[in-house]
């Protein structure tokens, strides 16, 4: 009877086994893919945390530390070397950057102005710079973000990856943002661009920097932000 059953249903049994085999293979591939994503996410988180711990200064630094640039290169290299698609890699970078956006916005909301808050915000900037190269493909999403943290993330990307096409957007940050910390870092991004010399219109660069300077100097709510003014003047002096 068992032999007769097998003869009658052999083709169906074979088809069922084929389906089960394909499903098992697919499930294995999905599991391996998910594991790769999780491993990449953890590697990125580890690199970001290391960068943050190394940036414990309570002062605003004009020079972008070489260690942070190197960390950004290493994170980008790690992700690019993975079997993940470009879209998935960008998603990993974007998710981790978004966590830092929330961290910055939370710091601004719960901590009073102090050296401790500046140190904490400097740590966030260091972490954002570590993700800058990997997050470059999703730069527009941060530029158009609704929170100050989103725009700081975009500024940090442009500090490490300066591009002339976004120069005017940086100038507008200085003219429209109300947080001195973001004004300062926008000025640093402008200085980074000027130092590359990769701009085609020196006159436009000078005009934009002068517009930003005039806006900061004309601030009526207190003393103009000296740090931002100093960085912009430095940038202006280096335009060629």
C-alpha cells in the first residue's frame, strides 16, 4: 500500500520537496542578509561611539580632527566592502545619523547652556562627521529636515565632503538659524570648502561670506557670535 501511494503521488511529493528546498534556501539567504545588515550596523555604532568618546573638548574647534576624517573613511570603506546594496548602505548610515539628530535635539532641550552641554554637543558633531561619507547620498533628507539636529547633520556632512553646489545653503544657515552652535559649524563648513579651492566662482564665494558676516554682525539680540565671525573672516582671507 505504501509503495502504491508513493507511485501515485511521486510527482506531487517531488514538487513539494522542491518547494520546501527553495523556501529553505531563500530563508537561509534572508537570514544571512539580515545578519550582514546587523553586523554592519553594529560596526558603524562602535566606530561612532569611539569618535564621540575621543571628542571631549568643551571649546569650539575650527580644525576638523584628522582622526574624525579617518573614522569617516573607515566607516565608509567598511560599508562599501560589504555585500549590501548601495541603497541598504545608505539606509544604515541614515538610520544611525538620525539617532544622532535626536541626540542633539534632546541635548538642546534638556540641558542648560554650559561647558558640559558644549562638550556633549561636540561629541555629537564628532559622531556625525564619522558618518559623513557614508551618509552623503542622503544629504538632501537632512538639509530639508525640520529639526535643528537634521540641519546640523547636513552641515557636518559638508564639513567633511565640501561641495560648491551647497555653498549658498550654508550661507543661508548662518542667516536663518538661531543657534550659535549651528552658525559656527556652518562657518566651519564654509571654511572647509574654501580650503579645497574647488569652486569656480571666487566672487560668489566672497559675496556669500560677506553677506553672512554682515548678518551675524547685525544681530540685535545680544553680542554677535565672535566665534562665527572669526571663522568667516578666516574663510574670506583664504578665498583665491
